């Protein structure tokens, strides 16, 4: 529950195997209904590039975590 005057911080991790620009829209549903019933929409955007200078480090970490 998020009560009046409370703050909730969310962290997101985005990972793609392909370079590009990605957009996704999420709708927040509340009880009681807020904003006169109008939708509360969050637009999430992620950008990936082809060059990955940390590729080997990431692979090493993923291998270590799978052990």
C-alpha cells in the first residue's frame, strides 16, 4: 500500500541483445481511483548501442553468479 504523503521509489533494469530505442507504457491502477478516473501513465524508454566495452566483465560476472 502507498498511503497519502508516502513515496515509493522503483528501480528498473533494462537489457537488450539488440541495439535500438525501446519504449513501453505502463498504467498505474489505484484504489481509490485518483485523478478523476483519468489514467496515470508512465512511459519507460531504453536505449542500447552496439558497442559494449564492458562485455567481458559482464560475462565474467554472469558466469560467477551462475556458479
